[in-house]
C-alpha cells in the first residue's frame, strides 16, 4: 500500500487519507450489513440507505441487514455471515461496533471474507484514518486491501482469551476517557468537559515487565492508526499495514503533565513514537482496557501480550 500524507503546515495529517495502490479486485457473492439498533448515532438510517443503494448498483448480489442485540450477538452475527463463499460484512457503526464485526469475521476462518465499516458512531477513528473513497463506491469497486490488526492475549490462573483490535488498545487514560465520554454530552464542548472531569478521577497503575522491572503509568496506548478520539494525534509514523504498532507510554506525573499530554496530542500531535511488533507485561491489580471503542476489565496478576497480526484483515473502503 502506498501511503499519502495529508494535512498542512507540516502537521501530522495521516488520518485525512491512508491511500494505496489498487488492491486485489474480487467479487462478492453476498453482502451483510450489521448495526446496533440502540446506537445513539444514525446506524439504522444509514444501514437502510446503504442497503437500498447497493441493491440498485449491484442487483445480482443479495444484501441482508441485521440488527445486533449485544456485543456478543454482533460478533456471532458477523461470524455466521462470514462463513463460506465470498462475503462482504459491513459494520454500520463506530469503532466499537466494527470491533465486534472484525472479531466475528476472523473467528469464521474464511480467507475470502472481507469486512468494511460504514461510519455511524461518535469518533469513527478507523474509518477516518483509512478512508480512500465513499463506502458505496468502495463496495461497488470491490477494491480489497489488507491491513494489520492488534492481537491482545490475556492469561491468568490457567485461563486464556484473545481479542483483536483494528485501531488501538489502551490502558489508564483512554478507558477512563471512554467511560467519561459515554456519560457526557455530545458535541465538542461537551466531550471536552467530560474529558476534563476524567483527569480528576484518573488513577495511576503499575505493570511488571518480563525482566521484573516495574512501571507506574498514567497511560499506555498501543496504536495501529495515528489518531484516536477524533482529536488526538498519537503519532505521525503509525500506519495500519507496516507490521508494527506504536507504543505511547505516559509515566505517572502531576495532573498538569497529563493535561499537557492531552493538549499536545490535540495540536500539534505527539510526533514520532517508539514502535514494536509485540509487547508483554503483567498486571498488578485489576485494570481497565479499551479495545477500540469498547472497555473491558483485565484481572490482577494477568499475563498480557499485545502482538501485531500482519495483514490479518481484508477490507474495502
């Protein structure tokens, strides 16, 4: 994939477009749109509109619209829709809904399954950072490309589970902000005020590295794309197809340091960040984790491994 920088005045603008050479052309034997009817965004309306347009533009391809009842249901619907043939599964959602679809598609194990996200959420980070053309035109063109994913694996007391992320995995500041934004009002001012309230409640956390060293942190983010939460530019060197992810760590410091971090990420951005293909640590206490748009709880004394899964997802858009 050839990458094209956007923006002006030398500021990181990778989220304006991550462009590429023409990818693999392939036809779809069916298209499934999945949305959450309880979403605060226009997911239901956008699903109906896209389905109607696809039936006109691709009259020979069956188009199905499915409503999910929960994150687990969304993953199950995507897994079933991706089983066999040459399907396209479109998440009409924000980043959290797309995470469900991505994990469901991968669980199906069909190498010919393709996914896409038609933005209908709040942040829509992934769509904004990977967009090459309008979704309807992208589906009709069937220009498929592959991007990397982040794979989170958690082991604790003999149990193990894994989850993929298309954009980022965050600890500390990011899950706290996600929960604060869920409780706040929409609009930039409402989101900014909700974020400020988050800073006052933020608690540092401690992780142990493989060699036994301890780190006390306010935030730890693993990013597959350069921006998150609409306004934060985490890195100007993050691409979703380079076989690596960026590691943005904020050691525990005074509250003004956290505020500086957030403001600097908003403008002009944090600049180049260290990258890795894998990163391992151990939790000390229970720890909240944001996986794309969803927040999950990790237990204390857990073995946490984040890995890059190169080219794991076939997508259009």
